[in-house]
């Protein structure tokens, strides 16, 4: 039973720029044999078209299970739904703020709230810059509640050759937080060796 729970991950895609992060997380789940449960916010549908040219149907086809953002009676809205946790990639400031207050208006933020109350990992790939003090205080509040704030920042030590490689590195590092080891991640000291100079 526990084995089954470890093979499910809830993935929320909000309307912030960076929908590629959520799409690559879905691809990673498929590679890893993890059952993905997708929620696209209404704003994410617009971002999807603007940034990728993909249709909603094409994005849905990348997930194992798709939940409508307005379906607050979905399985993932309940603490009895067992999963590794939830990744919101990308996470908009509005989505982050709803989760922080516990006043949720849709399935994406409700599922995140449930993830926190059940003490499961909630990883938020917050996409905004620069942050003002209100954003920072909201992130502190979420961290105090148990969420992990993981903005998708490029890891130049991995020597990425493309934007796609930067995206994959950020997604893979976020998946590490759920105990998932995706082959696309380049790891320091394993795939990447430090240059050692004579003293």
C-alpha cells in the first residue's frame, strides 16, 4: 500500500511564466514510472498557449490523471489520497499567497493546502522577480508551514548548453526533494568533477 503511494505525485501548473517546468516534470514522472496527477489553473492555460503553442489536450496527454481546477471534490483534495507530495511548477505569486493563507479558491491551492496539513512535501517553484517584502514574508510563512520554496534558478556549474537543459536541471533538483532521481540531472562530484589546482 505504501509502495503505491510513493509512485504518485501531484503536479500543479499555475499561470506564472515558465510552464515548461511543469511540462518537464510530467515527462520526468513518465520516465520514472511515477503516476502524475495534473491540475492546470485557468491562467496556466493562457501561458501554455503563449509559451509553448501546445493545446490543453496535448498538455493533458502528458499526465496520467488530469483533474479540473474547479473540481474541489477530486481525490487529491482529500488527505486520504496518498502521494509523495505536490510540486507547483511554476508557482505564481497569487497561487503562493492563497496557499499561505489557507483560503483556497480552486483545486490547485486546495490540494497544496491538503499536502501541507498531511505533512507531505510541498515544493513551490516560485516564478517572480524581483521580490518585494510582501512576497518574501509570504515565502517565510510558507517555509514555516513546511513548504519548500525552490525558485527555478539556473545551475551554471552543470554547464547547460541550452534552455532545455537549464529547465531539466531545475526540475530534476525539485524532484530530488521527493526522493526521485531523474537521469537528466547533472550532479556535482558525479557527472561533474571539480577542477583541482595545486596549492
